C-alpha cells in the first residue's frame, strides 16, 4: 500500500506537463497571436460615379450652321475724290454693290490700300472733320449704311492711283452673297495727282532731244 501511492502521485504530477506540451491546446495562454495577413487583398469593388447631367440647352446639342460668306480683295465702291488743301485729297466711299444691301447681310471692310503705291500716302487730315474714317471697324448692313472717308497726301507726280478696300460679308442665303457685288465690281475711286509725272516728262524730253541731235541736217 505504501509503495503505489508515491507512484500514483508522481503520475498525477506528470499529467499537467504532458497536457501543457501540446501546442494545439485551446487553453494555452502562452501561444503567439498571428496578426491577419494584409499583404494580399481581394478584388476591389468598382466605385460608382454619378453620371454627368444631360445638357438641356438646345444650342449646346446642335452644331451652329455656318452662314454663306463673301470675300473680295477690292470691294465695289465709288464716290467723290478731289483736292481739299494744298497736296491733300479726300474721298467719300460709298457702296456700289447690290443696293439696298439684302436683309441679314453684314459687310465688314478691311484696311484701305493704294495702287500703285508711292504717289500718295494716307493722311486723314485731308478730309478735315468728315467722319467716320474708313477703317477695319466699319460695318455696313441693310438700313444702316453710312459712307466713310479716306484722306491722302500727295508725295510726287505720277499716274492716277486707285483706292482699294477689301471686304468680307456674311449673308442670309447663298444667292445674296453671289449677287452682292452687283453690276459695278471693284473700285471706282481714283486719286489724280495735281503734278505731272516728272519721270514721264523727263523721258519724253530726253527722247525728243536725242532724236533732234541724231537727225541729219536737211539740205
């Protein structure tokens, strides 16, 4: 009786050690807690976006239609041009195209030009207080036409100089643009120099002198 009791007690003492050595025990407080693996994630669900509102303005849903256009290097113009002060001249510029200008047609003029150049230069003071000056800001429309003015100063003698003004227009119809130049295309305005063309005069005098020198004496 005294011999098995110590053995039994020893067996009981060894039992907890055997149970504690099992790492899979649910009651083991000394186990290492492994954090969740965040290096791999599942597929990302697409984020819903709010659709853009549909345009309600009809002008933004339709392409603006381009109007028929007309462009010419020398507009059909005419008017009085004559000397004002010594060496200065002024021209009143009127529209000689289709008259009246069709409804829905807008004519914009460009900067005046002189052809040929070198005989006159632009000098608006030649027109005194007459206005408006013919510049690229002038717009002619049906029922709203006013003549404009161009002043020049003579630099030397020469041949008559034509005043040319480019123009472009937008019309309500293609037919209006086609007929816009009317029966008088191009410019009808010229500046006439008050001095003779000295180059032509000198050439003529030289030719006459040469001919008289080379002619054999009559006899």
